[in-house]
C-alpha cells in the first residue's frame, strides 16, 4: 500500500472516506473571477436568455450576487410559470424544454424551496409526463431512443428526486438498462457528461431511497458509472474532456465507493482543472455554472438538503475591464462543408481573435456560404448550413481538421491563423 493508500485507509477509519474526491484550496481570486463572469448574464432576463443552471451554480458555490440573485430567481419563476402553465400554444417555440424545466426545479431547490401548490403540482406532472413519453420512445425492448437524450432524462429524474417526488420504477429502469448496456450511452457524443448526469440521478435516488425495489440495481449501476468515468480519464487528467470534468467530479465527489484509484484520479483531475482555469478555458456561463459547485465541494446531489444559510462571499463586478486593445492584423481561416454537393471550401480573412461565428458571418457576406443558428441556453447553436437543416437526431458538427471535434461552440471558439474548420452533418 503506497502513501495515498495508507492515507485512505486512515481516513476510512475516521469515517471520512466519502470526501476523498474534494477539490479544496483553490485560489479564491480564481473562483471569484469565474463568478464575475456570471454577473453580466444575470442582467439578461429575456425568456430566451434566462438560464436556471446559472442560478443553481451560484447557489452551490461559495459566492453570492446579492439582490441580483434574488431578482434572477424571481424572473425565472415568472417566465417558467407563465410559459409552461399557459394554455396558449401559439408561442410554443418560446416554451422551455423539459430539460430546462428540470433545471428550473433544481433552481427552486437551490433556494431551499420545495415545488408545491397547484402551479407547482402541474409543473411536476408535466415533467413526469415527459419522462413517461421518453420511456415510451425508448420502448419495451429498449430498441428506441429518447426524443431528447439520456442526459435530459437523467436531469428530469434528478430534479424530481431532489423534490422528493417519486417516479415509477419502470422510468428509473430505462436509465438503469442504458447504463447496464453501455452501448446506449457510450455511443453518444458526450458519454462522460451523460454518465455523470445519470450517476447524479442514481446517487439522489439511493440517498433518498425513493425506489427501494431498485436499490441493488442502482448501487451496481453507480459503481459502473464511476468505473466508466475513471476509465475515460485522459493522460492530462480530464474525465472525457475539459468541459465534462466538472460534472464528472460532481458525481465522483458524491461517491459512496471511495477507492485508492478514485483518490489518485481526483488529484490528477484537480491538477488538470486548475491548469485549465489558469489558461482561462472557462468563459462560457453554462460551463462555469457546472464548475462552481465542485470548487465549493458541492454537487447537484446536495440539493436534497441544501444549506441556504452557508456564508457566501458577495461578488463585486470586475474592476479591471478586459483589455479591449485589439491585436492588429488578420488571420486566414478555411471553411469546409463536405455534407453538401457540390462541396464547399473557402478561405476567409478576419481580424485576429475573431470567433468562429465571426468567420461564418464573414463567409456569408462574401461567398455562397449560408448558415442559420438557434439561441440556446449555452449560446448560439448552428442549425443549418447551405440551406440544409439538421434533422431529427442529426447535428452540424464542428471539426478542426483533420478529424478533431471542437470543444466549444461557434461563439466561443477562436480559430488560429491558417486553421481549417469543417462543418459536417452527422447523426447522434
Ligand atoms: C446532448 C448534448 C449535445 C447534443 C444536443 C442535441 C440534443 N437533442 O440533446 C448534440 C450531440 C447535438 C450536441 C452538439 C454539440 N455540442 Co453538446 N452537449 C450536450 C450535453 C451532453 C447535454 C446538453 C443538454 O441537454 N443540457 C440540458 C438542457 C436542458 O439544457 P439546454 O441548454 O437547453 O441544452 C441544449 C443546448 O445545450 C444545445 N447544445 C448542446 N450542445 C451544445 C453546444 C453548444 C456550444 C451550444 C451553443 C449548444 C449546445 O442542445 C441541448 C439540447 O437541446 C452537454 C453536456 C454538458 N455538460 O452540459 C454537451 C455540451 C454542451 N456540448 C458541447 C459541444 C462542444 C458541442 C458541439 C459544439 C460539438 C461539436 N464539435 O460539434 C456541438 C454543437 C455544434 C453546433 N451545431 O452548434 C460542450 C460545450 C463546451 C463549451 N465550451 O461550451 C458540452 C459541455 C460537452 C462537452 N463536455 O464538451 N451536444
């Protein structure tokens, strides 16, 4: 037994083993800087821009935004209740998805509220109905797929669980089956994020004992999720990729099966994550909202009984304005679209540090290139290229030549000079 093994053994004796995966002692100025990134987003209160994940992330962090935070929750309540409870289907496009409703329920819990009353009960029924529909889409013999994803399916179960709302064993059973027969989750594009969210849902069910008949299966599935996530650790230390690491750590932190292997993997992940923070890899508010809880040793599972009295540091808006000094000059980026005929390849010139979205805009001005986007909670999402819309279970994938998918969306990714970006229509 090495040094770490001995330490784990000792901690085990003290009954503290469950805390083996905590990310402690992170420089508080680094954490505050992350929180400050969220502040401008908390002023965006239109229904398309409201994002319950931001509220959840902040409440589970060591930071608070004072009155802004309370106002944000108030706006979430107005918007979600109005759009989800109105019978008017005319603006159905603006209705939040069921995954977003699940995030909203997590936000209520983050404020120590239980969903209740007639309105609350209707929201719970909607989410339960959604899970039943998804269960139907997966089918009796598990040959089908959920209309959304196992990620949203897990989010739905988790949200109901933290509100102590029981879902039928057969609903949980579909997620258990998907984890037990890994091809269902492994073949997806982001298996670690999805496994982590499934694991968080299972952890909640296990701790709350809401589905006692499934207890053993849940325990085994949790072990399997943990094992898969540990196996997905990259040589640098990330679980999956840098952006799936926060959710993976949320799951591992809530682990009731601490092992030497887990302890070592978490130390390595912490080092990789801190290096990514130093390199400012976390700019997107959604990603920051998934990261902040783990920097405060919290996970979504803590929403079972959140501590709303815990002292949190008040965030002040950033004093130093990010340097606006534009590096002079231009870069050349090649855009390739191979999923259309005839295929498209064109080089555009954009100012240094432009985003991929700027590149797409520029290409649209000067060539036959055309694209369309949709606002999503994580930023603009590319939906069509050259008039070809992504169909059901399809998406326009962004790749860095030769064959490496980008880790960021069009608004956040900044191509380098001479880089070739490919847009490819793929199934998921
Ligand atoms: C499921 C999923 C997908 C599905 C979405 C389809 C579906 N029906 O579910 C598919 C496979 C299509 C997908 C695509 C992409 N995704 Co994705 N996706 C996820 C995942 C696992 C869950 C999202 C979700 O359901 N959230 C819950 C719902 C309630 O919230 P929501 O905001 O309404 O979710 C919608 C949007 O997030 C949107 N979406 C999904 N991915 C992305 C990525 C970006 C950049 C944007 C703007 C929107 C978006 O689809 C969701 C469902 O409608 C997250 C994981 C995570 N940790 O968050 C990654 C994640 C958000 N995706 C990511 C990435 C990088 C992409 C791609 C850019 C990959 C690529 N190289 O092409 C593309 C988007 C390309 C484009 N056309 O613009 C990253 C974003 C990292 C970052 N820095 O912002 C994440 C965090 C995964 C990761 N660990 O790397 N994704």
